[in-house]
């Protein structure tokens, strides 16, 4: 069995994926590695760019150790992102509330004769 850790580029909060495959096909002349596995009893192949593969190994213990380290680092970073997202949500809520208050104040003032608003005549 072979163990792979691959970069994930399309999801900023999920930067890698680890998986095992029974077979791979690679060539020095190709920029890709083909991973072959079974799905629903049928052979499947997945092409992966070599530059996106962090490593390919037969050493299960090293794979598990590395995955645990990466998951730990990911958890720390995810916690920071979650905290920042919470602060952003609070800031947006505060912004919205303050702006709505300011708009309500102006809405109350628009009927004042000193405010040149055409809506008063409509």
C-alpha cells in the first residue's frame, strides 16, 4: 500500500488531503502521477500533478505521524480563522447597527424645513 499527502488548492481552509492507494503509475517524463484504486469494484484512476504531491511513501507510520502534525497545525490555524471570523461578524453587526441608527436619525430629520428633500412634496 502507498500513502500520499497532496496539496488542496481550491479550498483555503483545507490545504491538504491524505489517502492510501494500492498502485501508482509515474514516469520521469511526466509531470503527473496516476493513482489507481478500486471504487464500487471498478478500477479508477486519478491524475495528480507531481508538484501538488507533498510525498508518496510506503511508510505508514511516517504517513500517520505527518498527517497528525499537519492536522494539528491545521486545527491551530482554523481556530485563528474562526476567532477572526467571529470578530468580523461582530464588526459587521456593529457597523450595520451604527449605520442604521445614523440613517434613522437622518430619516427623522428629513422632514425638517431646513433639509432640501423633494420627497416632502410628493
